[in-house]
C-alpha cells in the first residue's frame, strides 16, 4: 500500500483509510484518461499527493478550491482555529507538498466553493475526476455537487468524502454531508453508476 515520503508536511492522516480503496478503484480505470481534476476542499493535500504519486500523468490540469482556513471540526483535532489560520499554516503546507510535483499544472482558487465553482462553470471548465471534501453541511455539499455535475465529463468519476461522518454535538441532518449527497443522487441518479460506497461515495457519470 502507498505510503507518504517524509519530504511532505502533514499534521493529519484523515485520508489514509481510503488509500487501499482508491488503489482498488483506480485499477479498474484507464489512468491516462484522467487529464483534468477538480478538488473541492484539500486541507494539506494528502489526497492530492496520493493522486500525483499514483494516478496522474504529466501535464494533468488540477484545479483546487479551498479557503485554507480549516473548519471548526479540524480546529478541534489539529489545535485551535487561530493556529490553523496563523501564518497561512494550511496553505503553506499544501503549497509545499504540491511543489514536489511540478509536472502537474496546479491552479489554486482561494475562497468558498459556492463562490468559486460558479466561476469555473462560466469558464466552461470540464473535468475527468472531481473530489468533494469541503463543508460538512448537507446544503453546502449539495451545492458543491450541483456545480460539479455540470463540469464532470461523461465517463468521469465523482467522489464525495465524509458520507459516513456525523457531528456528535449537532445531530441534525443538515450538519452532515450525507443528506446532501443522497439528495444529489436522488435527483441525478440516471446520470451516474455507483462505483464505491462506505465512508465515501463514488460514482461514474454515464451520460
């Protein structure tokens, strides 16, 4: 199984339980067909680096959307919210990590996804792989998915993180991505074939 080199700067390993699952998933797809990627919510880039090390070809266009300010959930695990924002802590770690992959064409949009994604739609951006891992709210996740659907190519892969995540301190359904993801697939189920289910949900766009 893939492991990360010590040259990278990470404070968390949240993505690591998905490594073997992603390895199995991408064995079924032609890697060279993934020429454009959109990642909505990257934190320090652990999933980003996995893709760069294992999946992506030289010259892949890779768009990143993130505030780089962390979330309340992250601040509770990593430290304080002030630490996450201090001296661009998250952003600096992320840019350090991707600097080891100059063969990938990164474009970073710093801001909230509900503001940035419509501008990408207006630019007629299209992607072969989209990974959504931003807000933990159901409504935000649905909005991210709505715009992602418009930009995902036929045959492209869409993966949602945190389908199985729940906030023990705020049990209402709006405080988990699950409801937003379920609503999205209930509306667009005829466009997608489910290819992965569990803590994350993945689907291939079939039309």
